[in-house]
C-alpha cells in the first residue's frame, strides 16, 4: 500500500509558482507530478563505517578537525539528535535501505539481507533516478535496485581491495578510502546525463583494524590525543553488562590493533595467533630512543594513543574524500541541484566508558552524525528533533518527490531540513541490539531515549538501567542501582513512565520479540561467500567502472 506524502523541498516551491489559481484540483496534482519528474534533485549519500559523531569538528570534537564534513554543516543542516536503531554494521545498512527496524527487515545481526525485499533504491530507480552503490555494502547478497554497483565483499580490505561487480570480482590497487572516493567521481562522470541520480558512496573507513593511508598515518603519528573523561570508568552502578564487555581499550586491543610487528620467523597460523594476543605488558621505544616496559595504567594510556592515532587518521581519509567529492560537484556545476548527505552506520566509543567499538545504547554508540546540504536546505541549521536511521529512506523518496511506502517505519526529514519542526514529531527513540552471543560479549538490550532520560533493559539478564541525561550526560549513575535500598518515589514514578513508553514504542513499531532468541536469527552471512563472481584481475578505477 502507498500513501501520499508532502512534496519535496524543491517541487513544493516550484509547483506553487506554476499552478494557476483557477486550475482544478486534478490538473494541479498532474502539474506537481510532472514537475516532480523534471525537477527532481540529485541525491548523493556519503556513508562511513563506525565514524563517531564526536570525531567531527562541527560536532565539537576535542580530538580532530574535519574541515570538509564541516563544510556540509556550514552550507546545510547538522542534526544534533541523530540516532541509530541497532548500533552495528549490517543491521544498520538494512535499515538504511528499507526504512524499517531489524525485526521487520530480517537483519537483526550479521546475517544476509534478502535482496528481493522492497528498498528505497528500487523506488528511486522506478521513479526515474539513475541509481548507484559504491563501496562497503556488507549485506551478503548482491545489491538490488541499483543501475550500477561496485561493492566490497564483507568487511573488505583497506589496502589493494577486492571489489565485486555483477558476476565478477576484481582488485584495485591503492588505499580503499581514496579508491572509493575516486570510484564515486568516476561513476558521476560516466552517468547518463538525462536522468537525476541517486548515488550511495559508502566508505569502509574508519572501521577496525584502522589502517590509514600513508599521508594521514604520518599526520597522526606523533599526535597526543586528549583522553576522554570516562576512560577510567569503573562501571559502578552498572553491574549488569558493562563489567563483562570485551571491547575495552585496557584489555581487549590486540597486537594487530596496536600495529605491533610479529617476529619475522612466524608464518601463517602462528603469526596470526601472535597478532591476536591482547598484551598486558609491552616494551616500547620512547622518543629519546630508550626502551621501557609498560604495564597497568601506563600501558592503557599508550594503547589509547596508538588506537586513536590510527582511528583518527582513517577518519581524516574519509574527510579528505568528502572534500574531493564536494570539489567535483562544484567543478561540474552539480552542487546547486544535488542534495549531499553524510552519516555513519553506527556510533563509536573513543575510549568513552573505557571502550572502543559500538553496540551499547549509551550515547557514544547510539548517536551518529547526520548532515545535509542542497537545494531548499537551510544553511547553518541545527535541527534538534529526534531523528533515526529509519528516516533516511523516506527522506530520499520525499526529496525526490516520490511516494513513501507505508511499510517504511521512519518519517521524512524534509520539513526539518527546511527549518520547520512538525508539531507531532516524535519525542522518543526506540533501540534494540540483538547480537548476543556475539562479538565483544555485549549483552543484548533494548531501550528508550527521551529528551531527558534513557531506560535500558538487558532482557536476557532481566536488568534495567535508568539515566538522567540532563544531570548525568555521560551515563555514570544508574538511578535504579540502590544497593538494596528502596527506590525513591520520584525514581519509581519515572521508571514506570519509561517502561510504559518503551511498551508503547514496541507496539508502534511492531516489535514482537521476533529475534529475541538467537535460534530465530535468519540464516546466511553478511560476509558471503560470493562464489558466483569470476576473477578478472587487477583493474584501474576507470576500467572497473566500465565493467558496470
Ligand atoms: Ca559499522
């Protein structure tokens, strides 16, 4: 079933101008429809993998500068409350395409996405758009709804990456971030000119194992990165899940993560085993050339620096390539009629709460950057309404002047981009993470975030956490942790209200615990295999695009 949506930013304004006052209702509708096809803006969506909102200077980063992503904030809108609904890669990508929560789109964990499902790309393609997908895909099946696509298999590689195209696989030499940016530009250069385009450019960076390009590696080599306030979090008041997590800077970074060099004589399995060790003591060479063995707090500080230098250098590569693409849009006179959006597939812990990685519904994991620039978008706007990744697919369709299927659970962000906030906009966000048992021993949980509070429920442990985000933005004090004392009347009341809101959201979004038990997770892996693809050797960027 389809429902009518309001017109896109651009078509609304033009339609008003061209429809004469005496025109009948039906011919006015025809005029809007006609205009929707001739004036549809191009849409360029740039996505990165694991890019923390607080590693963008426009979002107030204390650890780096991102001048090109910042340009989108200056020339467009920067959402200040943008969240994901399941903070890991594959589920987030399925939500991006379907506008649905994991329990409806069939991708709760790292399982394969069923490409026969309805997606935003299919609607844009049917609505007259030339559609493209480049870079990190990580959904296990071939992209559908795209006229031309070239994607990484599974996680992909940073150096000399293999790419998949219909029926083939090929290698492109160089660094994946730069190659992905170049492929995006080459795709734009070679697109048919008679149609508007919808292009998704999805960077692998800054995903683990954080292998930056040489220029940015050199830039961050000796940088001292400020430590976050909660690096030494002892998890007091939050005993349910945090103490058992295995994504800490202190204990869980491997020799591979820390870029330690294995002894030359180790090969194959032995070499891998060596690299997978999580060191508790380490001899390092200091600036004066002397060697010192680090352990305890000193070693944690060293690990934090090492991890952040590489992570931020990878972010810088992403920012460079945003700049490269924006520059191309300027040079090719595409900037005026192209909506450019930037976001990431999940949040990320920059040593916050002592962690790296994502998953947990605490603020660093839940929040994602979201910026948009283009025709009709107010420059310098900072919409603070609660938005989520379920909203992106409906937004693309609305901006294109196309109908939004009722199966999509999100809502178009177009009014917010114009600088308006509808009266009935959502006041809370629902989140659910399933991957337990899974990587990093992160316990399954769901929860609700409101403007002032967050309630998290670890359903396999029957344990709740409640935070006052206004008084305690770094979520250090779980208000339900009373050490055996009864809850105050105020906290009891709040707890009851948030539980009701959580139940309301689960009804609204039709979450019936479809994937609560890991035995119900759908089959197939997001990592392939991709055995149907024939090897075609090493190709340049332009040779690769010619294969599409
Ligand atoms: Ca990710």
